[in-house]
C-alpha cells in the first residue's frame, strides 16, 4: 500500500510501478465509487500487488495481509 499526496501523484506512481512489472493501480477521488470498489476488490483478492492512493481516498481501507505501507510524501494535514 503506497500513500501519496495528490491525485496526480496517484496516477504517476501507479503507472511507474506497473512499468516496472508489478500489478499496480491507483485509488483517488477521481474514481467513481463503483470503480474504487473494483480496484479494492482486486487488491483484496491478490490480483493487484500494489495499491496507490491518497490518504483521503484510502481512509477506511481494511485489507488483511498487507505487509508494507509506504508514505511517499508528507500528508497535507497532520490528521
């Protein structure tokens, strides 16, 4: 699970990871609720190795078995 600060960074980071050969997708406020659910379902099922999201879009994500969480930038607020 990779956290970045902005929606633009979500797309850029997910694309860069995918170009390195890992299944990756982003989740942000740009996606519809249905699209976010599809991405989360892929991540939960293991079909997606890396999920990239903003801290706001990723709030409430509960996925058992996540072994690594990376923050690639400081959040915009201290919350």
